[in-house]
C-alpha cells in the first residue's frame, strides 16, 4: 500500500462517523473548561478518536471480514472499511503501534488505575470478537457488551481529575451506547442474514427491532426530563422516538433502508450528537 492509501484505510477502519460516542463519553465528566490547558486532556481526547476506535473497530473488521463483504453500507468514513484480506493482515500491527505511545503515557500518569481501564477495554473487545464464541453472534449478549464503552467515564475522570459521574448517568449513557449499536444492527439485518450472523435485530426483524429501539430512546428521554431535568434534550429524543415509531408503523415497516438513506441518517446523527455535546456542557445536564 502506498502512504496515502494506507492512511486512508486506517482512517476508514476507525470510522470517523462513529467517533462521536467515545468523544461524547470522554467529555461528559469534564466540568471545567480550563482543563483544555492540560496535556492530559488533549492526550485523552486524541486517544478516544482514531486510536481507540481503530482498536475497537479494527479488531471487529478482522473477524467479520466475510460478512463485511456483503454489507453495502461499508467502505466509507461513516460506517467503516471494506478492506481486502491482505490489507487486514497488517492491521493488528498498526493497531498495536497506535496504542503503545498512548498506553505508555497513561500508565505514566496513573499506572494502577489506567492498567485497569486498558485491561477492561481489552477484555470487552476480546469477549465480543472471539472467532467462534464471541458475543457479537450471541444475542442478546452483544447488546449488553456495549457497557464496555462506559470505561471511558473513569478513564476521563481519573485522567483529568474530575469526580466519577452518578449511577443515573451511567444508566443513561449505557442506553446511549446501546441505542447506537442497535441502530447499526437494524441497518445490517439483510447482510447479517446473508452471512449467517445472528444478532438481536436479525432475530426480531425490522419492525420489532424498531419498537425496541423506540423503547430505548423513550427511556432515555424520560431520564433526561425527570432525572436530569433537561427538557430540551429530552424533547428532542422524544421526537426521535416518534419518528422511529412512524418508521416502524407507516413509512418503512419491514423494508430495509437504502445505502443513501443510511448515509443521510449517519450524517444527521453526527450533527445531533456534536450539537448535544455543546448543549450538555452549557446546560450542565449531567452535573
């Protein structure tokens, strides 16, 4: 691979269109804007973009090669790469190289706590990506595996010197991670079926899966309004819930989305996610 193609492939594997969950979770515990003056903050923020997502999604791309070849939404910056076996063969080395400097730095800042975080991240990804018995193909356990994203909370809190967030915030953000993953499963029902992969969405089908997704977003909305007293963000999620129900009952029902529709959806989700980061910080929703 030439250099430009190599960089392009690495970036695509890390899925920039899906960086927003890790960035959102990293920024959530931070309550003082002056933290931007610290090296620790920027090292952590950089890590939760390309390096961490390269580790998470790159590992998954290696074990899901056959199914990914059937997936029409792959092969872009929004939803990830569709690399050849030759390109994937060198991916483990690239993943390790991108982890080493950050791992060394974070262990230097607080070795005992950071070792726990990285051990947890490795274990969660190992359980999900085991070739034969990985949770990615054992519904509904693949949904609960998304709790691994919550390790970013203590990582951010310990690295930047802020309090660990409340249990209610952990519950909300687990639902946030679950929602994002399950929406992806719904978009992948057709290629996953073709490839013989079992997921919760494959078992439920399009319509029932959308009902479950609506239930998740409704609970998120209720938590925002009644626990965190954020009526604006709660109302926005309630509207999204209404759209999902409209989709399930009237618009698409049992039909799959087109690739163009999925891309539009991915762009809109990113716009909403990054706008919500600004709103949450200004409003202090989770403090």
